[in-house]
C-alpha cells in the first residue's frame, strides 16, 4: 500500500466538510458522492475530470467572493457568476492544467469587483491549491 501525506496549514485545522466520492472508469464510468448529491456519468474518453474541477473550483470561488464582500461590507446586488475553463495540456510526456476564470459581479463598481475577485483567490482553497502550480487567468466582465 502506498500512502502519501503532505502537510500544509493542517496542524491545528478543524475539518469543516469532507467530500466523499466513488469513481469508476470505462464506458459506464461514473462519479457518485456518498450523500447522493453528486451522480455524474463519466464515459471515456471524455474530459470529465476537467469539467468536474471547473465546477468545483467555480462553486468554491463564488463562496470566496461572497465572503470577501462580507468582510469588506460590500453589498452584492445579486449572486456572482463564474465561467471556468480548465485545459488539459501536454508538452512532450508531461501533462499539466491551465485555467481561465471569467467572473461577473453584478451591481458592484468595477474597481470594487476587481478587489473582491483578487481577495477571493486568497480565500478559496482551490485557488490556493493551484497557486504557483498552473497558469490561471482571471477576467472580470
């Protein structure tokens, strides 16, 4: 059995949520969460992992924008929106990801919205996980 553990900021951390999934491959592949909330077909070949990562990161990032707004006492006129594109790239035998996030924060002045989306990258665990590891372009529209 191979177990790899990496520790970063976990010594005194309190677990807030644990996502548990079971994934199978092949023509009838699927990803299912134990709570039944997620049940996605993953037939191969298809870039499902990139789609799932894009959805998870977007959901987390929206929450981070909302948290940043609350910390700054900024009232959001409506819910922020994120379109995420995750690319699977290959250079020689190396595979790597790159990402583009297009963010809309309706009803907020552009300068304030820009501050919120920048702050959100420092809050969102997905943004922190990929920071310095993949190319990320974030665009405010």
